[in-house]
């Protein structure tokens, strides 16, 4: 099949035939007009007398008898866990071969007038201008308040970031103009031109994430890449490695809920937010408006040892009036009080993320009409909130207030840790459907009315004086 598509295919019947393998590699190197593919036949459990080429060699320990048989077949006479002296010396000789070249390179670097610039280039530090421009952009967004999809406000924030540094390397898995991840002047990386810093990965979420991990490990780059949130599944293994290695890799995951509408349930993430939140060390950030997006980007870039997944809306969202609501700077702490009932002690706490924060705000007004005082908490990042000290968390979510409602357009799962046994979750515990997003939210009961009704239900069943646990 590969030959039919113009590949140069070479076959090695036994990967342990080093002569044949060397010949195939040389033939591939000599072929300059088409890609080469070397297909090797391997043997799992090679050398084992009775388990070679069997599933047992993969799923079971070989056992003492099979190990002795494999050692005999391979001619391995050294004791277990001992590296034979000739092999050890060969490895050490290989290391010594590079010493002179390394020392010569270090002397050239020390003598170079570009030494400090080179070190700065490879460092993880970003220029102060990045953070200054983001702060200025946040101020601007506070005075200009159109409705904006958070994917769009992310693009605008990226415009400020990419203009202030050339360390960022962007990309997308074939969804550039849906993720809004490219900004003016970046230039595309091509087969014969690596001068740009935007990579068109194609429909390759896992490969994109793996490449970004490599860029971050190399140093000197801050990689980010986009896809739809529902396609995080394809990249999950590499995302997990980002977290395992503590790399500053940014996943821009748009179309974050049933709010994407007519693409239907295959493209509408339901379980994905909590599936990603389950990965230790990954910051999952779902901002509610343009100002939260900007603070989220600033915080993500400031955390050099954590990857982040930005979960962004397709639909337009209001930009909150921060003159009367809590400062978006609270985003950096993961959760903060967005609105209170005239400073009075609240009867109920409404917790929202992303596009559902506006529903919590609207529900608080419905409750106020009934004389119920509601606190609205925006919690864009559970991980950042959990890192705060207990006094701050208790300040935002006072333990004595049992009546709590969470609202997020996905499964509830981990929200129970914040609402407790007396609380309620307005969520989506099934797949979505194909329709206009406003119709979907109404049909599935993710509305301000539903949040207000859940709050009333909480208050009717809560036992006064008990502490939230």
C-alpha cells in the first residue's frame, strides 16, 4: 500500500540482523526523491526459549528458567545487573570522544559577544513587555465591553503576547481559523522554511502535543497549540506527559461545550473538563469573559513548570462590568467572589465557570427578587483555587454556608467537593444534540432559572448551623 502512494519501502525480515538493518538505513539515506519506510520484523521476548513471539512475553514475567534460557541463547555470560567491562569501556570511550568538541564549544561561547543573548534565548524567561501588554489589554477590555467568544478574546490576548516576544511558537491541529491561534506576522513553518513560528500540524492532535513537549524541553520556546476540547482525547497521552515532565505547554481548546451548537454530540465535550482535571499537574482554565482570559494567559505564562489547557467558548459572552463586580485579577487564584448581595452575608453560593458564570449572575438577580441573598463565585481553575491557603478558600466559600450550587455545561463529577452533600449541581450528565446553542441550553436545563430553582431547593433542605465538609 505504501508503494502505491510513492513511498520507498525497505523490508528487514529480522531486526536482529544488523547487517540487513544497516543496509536498509543506508539505502534510505541515499534515496532523496521520496520518503523511505523501513519495515522490520521483530520478535517479542527475543531469546526466550518458550515465550518468544507470544503474548506471554509481554504480559508475564519470564521466570528464572526462561531467563537462563534467554541468557544462553544470547550468549550473555555476565552476572545479572553487571555491565561487562568491554561494554562499559566502549560506552565511556564514546563519551570521551565528545569532550574536546564540548570544551571547544564552551570556549567559543564564553568569548562570544552574543553570549548573554544566547543564554537569554534559551531561558524560560519572557520579557516584561509580555506581562505589561497583557495588563494594558485587560484595562482596555474593562472600558470596551462588546460580547466576545473567549476564543476570540484569547486570539486578541495572543496578539499582545506574540508582538512582545518571539519565543512563542503557535499551531493548530487543522483548526487554525476555528481556534483563533494565529496572529499577524508569525509566519508559517514549512518544509523548506523554518523562519516562521506557526506550525500547521494537520489532523494530528497527539503529534502536535508531542512536538510541543519537545520544544518546551529544548528550551527557549513557549509552545501553544489549538484543537477542539472534545479532541483532547486524541492527545491525552502526550498531555499527560506534559504534566508528568512539568512543562510550560499551553493547549488552546476551543468549542468547549454544547455551546458550539450544530456540530452535534460528536463535537460537544461533556466529560472532557473533568477528564483533564483528573491529570495531576495540569491546569485546566475555563475563563468567563475577556478579562478572565487575559489574566489566565498572564498566569499561565508566569507558571514555567505547569502545562495548561485553556477551555474557550465558541459563542459570544458578555464582558463583565468590573466597576461593579469583582476584579478579574482573582482569576489567578483560581476562584474568587464575583458578586455579593450588597455586602450582606449570603444565603447561598452560586459557583460557575466559563460561559455559565453569566447564568449564575442572572440567577442571583432572580433570587434577589425573592429576598434571597446569593454570592456568585467564578472558579475558572479548580487547580489554582486548590493551591490557595485554607483562609482564602474559606473566605470565598465560607464553610458555614451549606447552600451551594455549581453550574457548568458538562458532567458534575468533581463539583461535589465544592457543593457538598447539601448542595446541588446544574450539569449535563448525557451527550448533547445538534441544534442552536441557545435551544440546547434551554432544552437541557442549563439556565438561570434552573440555577435559581436549585438554590431554592438547597435552602429548603439545608440544616442550619451545620458546617460544609
